C-alpha cells in the first residue's frame, strides 16, 4: 500500500465527471487499499477517486470501523433534511454547514463486481452524498449560498498557497491544522 497525493481545489480533475467502472481489476483493488491508507493518514472518513487524481467512479468510506468500497454508486432514495458541518480533504481547513438528505439509499457495485445497496442516515448519509458529489464533479462549496461560498473561498485563499500545483502530500501523523469539530474526521 502507498499514500497517494490528494488533489485540492483548483485541480481540474475535481470538476470532471467520473467514468463508470466496467471491470474490477487487481489495479482497482490496489487503488482501493491505497485510498483507504491515504484517507486514514489524512484523518478522513471518505475519499473519492478524483481526489487522488483518478477518473474511475469509485469512492471509499469508513465510519465507526465499517469500511465501504463503492463502485458506480448512485443515490436511489432520499428522505428528510439534515444540516451538517462539512469539510473536505481536498479543501483543507474550510468548513461550512450544508443541507443534505437525512437518509439515503445508495446502489453500487463492490470489489467482487456484485451490486449491493447501502442505507444510511445522519453522518453516513452525509458522507455518501458528499462522495457521490465528488464523482459528479461537484464540491460541498457548490451547495452553499453565495454569501457562505464567498466566506469559504476567503478562508481557502489564505490556505491554498500551501499546496503547490494543487497537490496535498499527506504525511502520517502530521496534522494539517485544528479541527473545529474536535473529532479529527473530515469527509
């Protein structure tokens, strides 16, 4: 396994739609392992392929020790509304409250090529929606009001120079700053 560089806001790959996975290959399995390792080192709970410079429609999520690899995920059911303060491994140190569906059901394929469904509420629902947005070329900033987006971008303008060429190198054990949540978890 190896740590992968994380692409940050400004890298064009974060705004591109991903390509559906047609076949599960050994390379794809290795990518999933590397994405989990990178996500853990960055203290995240979700990571999508575009965030590590890849175009596959793939994301990994780990919440409370439960790991998910989702290939070609799509939300098939939404209900309710929740407002959650989100951050993103591709936009370090920027946080904002985002309105999302409180519960979702997602259909995806696993690393054995089998279709499955996962239902989630609260944090899992938010994480699923956040990561699927990445696969559609969207960021949580896109879900903010103009005023909130401007405030978030002002914070990002103060941070972005730390990431030359839109690359964030993750070093295990190295903090990227204070987490306002106090839980050291980022989507």
